[in-house]
DNA sequence: GCCGTTTTCGGCCCGACTGTTTTCAGTCG
């Protein structure tokens, strides 16, 4: 998938144009095109081949030419032309908080600074304070920026950020002058990774709030404190920004602070067309500056003649247009989930017994649970032989009766290197549910990997393809695979795609979920792949992915009642 | 450079904060 490479190229061009001091709307145009391509679920090579590059919003004649050049030659003549004027390395300098395009260029021109190493040296000799429009304070600020950059963590998985955010929200709630608290930003939109935490507080006592915040025991360093916003670094090197507004602006501030930036820009453009102005304090009539909304988010959207839009959709991916048309999806909710169709037990590599898993599922209000332990070919995970599985099946039946709960006897088969499964089809058909996925030989070529998975699906015995792309967020890239071909095969064989809820996986990802639903009508199964009873609760992260993928209740297999589920499992088999 | 149920030309989100200024530019989100 070249999409990321093309997006990187356009972002680079945008940054270089900015350094050059080009028209800022041209700069924005390249960055916007990059964002659009990053969020594309179709490989850009396909669009190029079909002559459809211009159909990507934000891509016009000129940018299409640049993309073409890159796809055909593997490099970009335009980028090379730009780098003859401005060294590409300067983009790295802008990563330092406090250094933007103007300062980066100044540092280069005046002091020959091209990279972080050069900058560090210049800082230690106090060379920056004598530059035009800089002084000792700017120098100090950049020095601190460099330190922060070194220590600040990269984007972290949502699953790690969420507990920390909840802890901070609880901490702030204990203060009487704090009227409302909410975590915003990408966390509220439930993006798979989080860059920093954005916390919004409604209070009439800003100063006290700031003091309370910077006194949070997790704070390692205070980066900035102002009357309405401040930033700190936590002990885990995560940046947290706090914003305080008056209670009558809480809704508009919530809207503003949740983003995404692209979503906000679209809303503000709509406001302008209506003779209104939208900012974090409210919606105002331009003619007399009268505030017409701001206390709640619903009110803000309503002032723009829009229904409230769920945070998970706020990515400027068509949600505003659909909202305008009154056609937003009714997103699936946690309470719709009636069971988990892929969990392990201590029969293979899980740590809880079948009984413990079942009791936990019952406590969560589920109607059913599928025990899907590994099979023999996965030795490292204690995979079971057919004999063992038969034994397990009897026990599952017993527990099911004893607990008066629907426990499905299943397995997670391994899709072997050549596309075969652990057991012959006739054996697999004896299980009530067959989940299957790739667990080895990740480094095959894209063609081989695609062929392998398609072949497995075509056997017609797989109900659910587990963690379909094999990625581990921020750790292991998805294996090279043509998702379109897999979705096509899944559609034909009526195989469900898993949304694996483990915060490390979240696989299938949001964009592909939407594609699977809209272009192929495929049902998804939101599973935890839990290896312990505690991890059954991770289902909320899978639900978040489904919501970000625009899925409704009817699109999700495990929202089915027990009867409907049984029907589906049988039908898929026939 | 892109885009158009007001436009093929003239727009393109909005505000906080800081430092170096003599009224604002730069950075950030």
C-alpha cells in the first residue's frame, strides 16, 4: 500500500513550501491532500490505474501530476526541485516544540543549523539569543523544547491512555470548584493511538483549577501555565493539556477540544455561510455578536442545523454531509453486544478456566460465549489435538448445562503457510464455530499471503477470520496482504471479519471496517481474543473501532440473539 | 493549490500564549 508513502511525500512538499514562505493556502492544500490520502481505504495505485486520482477530494490537476510522477518513477522531481532550495532536514527541526518554519529557516540561514545535533551545539554556546527576533527567552524556550522532544513519548495505544485519562478525570472531579470534566481530543474520538491527553474543565475559578491540575501526583514537569490552559508532562512522558472554560461555554469548548481539526474547520465554514461564528466559547451571530449556543454540544450542532455527531465519526470523512442529509448511522453500542465469539482458556495458552470465562461472560450480561482454543499446529500456544478437543467439547457441554448459559465449542484454527488449516474440513465442521487466523510465516510476499488467506476462506468452513491483517499497533506492521481480495473472498463465502478488541491489535482497523460494510456488506464480529477473564472487558475497544468504522448493530454478528446466531452459523456452513 | 445549491475568481477556521515588538509575528492546537 503506497498510500502512506504518497501522503508522506505530500506532507514533505507542504513543509518545504512553508519553509520557502510560499502562499499558505498552497501549503494547506498539500497537507490536506496528504490527509485525504492517508484516510483512503483503497490503494492509491488502483485509483491511479483507473485514472481516478482527481476524484480524491483535495487532489486537483497539479497534485495529481505530482502523485503520478511518484508512482511511475518512485521519486518526485518536484520534491527534488524544492530540496535544492531548502534542505529536507529542516523538517526535522520543526519537530522541536517552539520551532516553526520561520525559526527553522532563520537557524539555517544565520547559523547553518540543519538538524537536531547542530541545534544542540548552537544552544550550548548560546548562539540563538543574538539572532533577529529571538532573545534569551526564546533560546531558553527552544532549549526546553529540545529536552521535551527527547523525553516525550510517541503516540501510545488508546488502551494505555484511557485508564490514565480516567484517573485524571476522577482526580479533578473531587475539587468543588470543578463543575464538569471531560477527556477530549483523539481519546474521545477513540482513535487507536493517542498523541497527548486533552482535558476540558468547566469552572469559574481558573486559577484554582490550574493549581489543582499541576498538583496531580502523576505530573513530572509543568511545561506551561496560563489563565485558561496549561500543559504538563506525566511520569510516563505523556503530554497533558488542560483547558478551562466557564460552564456556559462547556458544550462549544467540548466540541472544539474534541476535534478533529478537519471536522472543526468544516463546521466553522458552515457557520460562516450562515452568518455565524463558531469558536470554543460558543456560536455567535456575526451581525450583533450575540451568543446563540454554547452550553451543550447538541445546542452547538443544532445552531448549525445539524444533529449531534458522535465523536468517533468526527474525522471529516463524510459525516458532516451525512448529518446534513439526516442520514447518520445509528452506531453500534456496547450494550448491543450479546456475546464474545473468540476467547481462549487454560486448555491452550489462556490463564483462566472455561468455567471462569463463562462466569465472567454471564456477569457481563452476555447470552453466549465461544471457547476457541488453539489447535495442534500452534505448539507454542499449547495447541490441542483432535482427541483433546473432543474431550473439551464434552466438558463445555457440561458447563453450559450447569451454568444454564450458551457456551459454543469452537477453535481458533491456524492458517498454515500454504493456506491449509490444522484439521481436515470434515473435522472442522464438527465444531460449533470455527475461527481461523494467521499465526506464523508472516513474511510471505503480498501475493503469497493473499493467496494463502483466500484459499483458507474458500474451504467454506471458517466462520470468522481472526485479526485479519496481523498488525500489532506501533510494534508490528500488518503483514503484506491485499485486503480487497480477502474481503471479496469473505463476501463470497459469507465469512465474517473479526474486529479484534485487544488494544495492541484493533484489527480489522476502522477504515477497513467501513469498507467491508459499505462495499462488501460483510458482517463483523467484535471479539476480545481474551486469554483471561479480565480481558473480556476489552470489548469496549472493539466497539470503538466498529463505531469509528460506521458500523450499526445489524452489521455486527455478536449483537445477534442466540437463535439468530445459531441460524447464521448453520447457514454459513451449508 | 483547491473548490463552487450564492462563486470558474476569490475565497480558504479561530483563538491562546509568548516574546520581542513599538503594533504584531510566530507557534500551537
